[in-house]
C-alpha cells in the first residue's frame, strides 16, 4: 500500500562541513521559552513531515517527479525572505538512555560505553532539522572530547541556527548528559548546510538571520570567523598550493632520517626506531548502500556515512596503537557528493600523523557504481584520537604520503589550538 504524502518544502539541504570538539560556553541562547522539545527518535519523523517524504522506498520516483514543481516557491533573492531569530530554530532533542534499557542496547558498545558513531548520526539529523526550522514558510505551512559519555544516563541535544549566508546555514548543537541530578556539558557540534533547489541543480536562498542583543551578535560574529577560516583552509589546501618552507624542511628531515647511512643512495630507506611506515597504517572497509539507510531525499543518510567512517577510523587507531582510543575531535568533514542507493561505498582509513599519545586519522570514502565501474570521492573525514600510551611515529615514503602527513599535522595542530 502506498503511503499518502504532501511535498511541503521548496528547499533541500546538503551538509558540506561538520566539526566537533569540546564544549564551549559561547553560543548558548538562554531564552528557553521558544524551544521545541523532541525525542531523538522523533527527529527523523519531524523531518519527513516538513519535507513530505514517504517512508516507503517504492515511492521515491514519484517523489522526485513531484519535487520539481516546488521550484516556483523559491525566493529569487534573499532580500525577499523574512529575517529569522536564533530562537526561531532552537530545538532540544532527548535521548533517554537511562530510562529506556531497550534503546540503550542500540547505543552500547563492547566496552560498555556509548557508540559514538550513533551520536554522530543523531547530530546530523538534528542539524538538518534545525536548518529546515530556520527556512520554515508560515504562509505555505510547510516547511577535543575528553568528557565520558555514559551508556545509562539520558542525553540532551540543544541547537539552533548561529549564522546564515545567502544560501548556506551554520547550525550549532550542544550535547549534555544527566548525571547526579543535573545535566553536564559533553560536546559542541557545528554543521554547515547548503540550500539547494528541489532538483539539486542550483543553490537556493535562505532566510537572513537577525541577531538580538550582544550575546547573539557575538555568536553570529563567530559564524563569520568560521566562514573566513573555511575559505582560508580551502585556499591553502595542499591539493592547490605547495607546502610552506617550514613544512618542506620537516618533510626533508623525515626523509633524511630514513636514509641508510651505510649506502650513498637516495633509494636505501630504513625505518627509524619506534616508527611505522605510513603504508602499514591503513584499514579499509566496504558497505553496500541499501534503501534502509536512505535520508528524506532517497540518498544515503549522511549520519550513516559519518558513523561508518568513525568506526573504521577508530578501529584503525586501535590497531595501530594497540590500545583503546578516545575521540578528541571530529574536524571538518567534507561532503562532496551524495551517495546513491545501490552504490558500493569504499572506505579507506589512514593514520597520517602521530604525536605523543595522539593519533590523527583520515578516512576517505568513495562510491563505486557496480554497473559503470566509475569511482567518485564523496567524503573526507578527519578524526583526532587520544591513546593510553605514547604511540609510534608514522613515517611517509612517497611524496603523496608526505602531503597526507602534512595535512594530518595541520588538522592536529588546529585541534590542539582550539581545545587548549
């Protein structure tokens, strides 16, 4: 039986950037009278209501056909959209791990702690819902982690829009957990969503944001700082420009440390003590993309991709160090292309930098179309883990590995600066 549905939103959102770290005191709007309270399990249902998505996979072709007609509702410019307040998008989602043992089983890992990949899934869903709340059309009626996460205590996620460009939205979320009679801060997470037209062919304008008071002005300013940082990181990417003089010296010294002094040759390479070749610090995985993991637009749910990448990256860090890792930060996840249903998802995890008791892991994901055999990069993930002991140094051999090493060091240094 086909489920009846009504397409209600003229704008779709694609997650382009995600970062996560320790909790900060900036960015909390105190006025809770406007908060929408939801259980985490209801967040996806609320998204389906706003977008008008069906729960039946067989309906997806009809949905795509109907979605094209929604372009008429898009604003030709941002000036024609009403400004929204930060409190208009405030949502609080609860995860009752303490009071619902059956739900707890879904989030429990083999170490009797919380599966952090599941948390990433929930944050991704909440981030999308926050962005849709900001663009809700009343007229149409549519619309470093050092804290322990306990598996038997309720979790609360609160978030709202903190910055808006012309076609992009930054949503910031705060997670806290109920323990000893009070909620304790656990982490901050930031998503940047890009608004697209219903057919995902061009950008769509979003409502401007109207900060109210000095606190919200400061929050909005931080969003501008974050945007500037994203532009600078993209401009300085090692895929576009050469390493700095300091970085070139670092790579050359690493190379000199691997030369066999008994041979006068650039080809004689030996592994220094307490070191591992980068080639030997990899772990790979494959996922078949079934309809079960689809999002409201009938592509693979971004939170599912984050969970799988995190679990592979954590397994790689554990195998590399020989002890249990703790995630410190999830930094700048790039969503380059959507993942279609039926694709083969290839995940490749690489330990690209180590320092003391820390490991920086990069996870690259690409899809393989089994019919055309075409490969396309979809995501790049960066994870920082803390280990229980000092870890071996990872040593690059090729120029490409050296660039991965420098990129990992840049992400690690940025994480340490932000969390110190």
